[in-house]
C-alpha cells in the first residue's frame, strides 16, 4: 500500500514537472520573440556576414523566422517533443551540444557550492540553536547580511580580501582547484545563510521536546543529542528549503561566472541572451527548469526516507 501511494505521489510530481518545463519553454520563447530587436540581424552580425536585405531574408527563411509567431511556436514544441532543442543561431551547433560543452564547469561550481552550503548550514544551525542570546543574535545578524547581499557584492568582497589583499587565490579563470574556491563560496554563502536560519528555528522547537529531555537525563552529551536526535527531526524543513534554494542555484551562476571570468552555463546564457540566440536561450531555460524539477523530485523522495508518514498525507 505504501509503495502504491509513493508511486502515485511521484507520478503527480512528474506530471507537474512536465507542466513546469512547458511553461518555462513557452515563457522564454514568447519573451524573446516579443522583445525589441531582430533575431535575424543578430544572427548575421554574430556570423560576421554583411547584413544586407537579401542576406537577412535568407536567414529568416533558413531559421523559419519568416513564419507567423504561432507557427514558429508550434514547430518548436514539435521539435521539443522529439528531443530536439534546435540549433544555435550564433554557434551553428546543436543547442544540446552547446550546453553539454559548458555543463562540466557549472556542475563543478554548483556541486561544490551545494556541499559547502549544506555542511556549513548544518554546523552553524546545530551548534548555535538554543545558545546564549549574544551567540544567536550575532549569528542571525551575519546570516541576514549574507542572505540580503547581492551575489556580485559577496564575490567582490571575497576577491578584494583573498585575491587582491592576501593573494591566496587567483582573481579569475578556471585553472585548477584554487580558481574554484572563491566562486564556490560566492554561491554557497547566501544559501548557507538561508538554510541555517531555517534549521536553527526548527531545532529550537525540537530541543524543547520531551524525548530530548529524556536523552539528556540519560547522560547523553549535548553535541550527541543535537546531531543524533534533534537534527533528524528538524531535517524536514531543511530538506524542503534546500529543494527551493538549490533548484534556483543555477541562476546565481550567471553573475558568478561573469564576475570570475569562468566558462559555464551561466556565461553561455548571458551571451545567448545578449545576441538574441533564441534556440540557445530557450534550451538553457529548459535545462535549468529540468534541474529544478529533478531536485524537487529528489527532495520529495527524501521526505519519505526522513519521515515515512509524509506518503500517507
């Protein structure tokens, strides 16, 4: 019975995920087509050709830009259903190939940021919950500052201190692990601030529960109580918030990769948007939406591991 309920829950999440992907593709498609500018002119300029009227008309015919907008939309959806993301106007490469070529660098950056954010959030949240007022106030103030500070400001501060001031890490580039440290922490620190606030709030409620008092009465040390008992019961909210924050983490790579002069999905998105490369922009948007859907599906499955009662709700 439980397996059937879990399968049904996952099925509904997958159906909702399809809706998210369709909505993301549709919003990106129409937004780019309806904004000012000529995609054909951008394409010709990017290819270094002479933007004569004859050349522009040929480009419009080649890419179907001479068709009514609704027809372009229907054709594009048909291609998506067959797994074809189209061809980049600028790079003259399949969109899937262009994304794949840049994916590795972004995965390194995002994965490192996720691991650092989760580890720091758990340590800070667990070790500061129900502590003295000045400890909690100081920690909360730092978290609010990090959570409300724009990503590029955090990156600039890290650059000034650790690259320009202390010369510990390179200013830009992607040569080795040292060049990955500052971009990773630039992405991770705001996420850490949000997650640790959520976790601390839950832990402070859990630490007042009778089973915690029982564990303390048996002589269990405070650190063991926090990590072995309280953390498990507070993890649901941490997992929930992690799905929301991590799912949108790719958006932060646009700024971070530009600031640290790194190649990746974020930089690819920025260039494609500037050049009005519609297939590439929509392809990146769909990819980011897919990541969001997958992350939240994984989070939903983790619910059932942490608290099996979730399946029957």
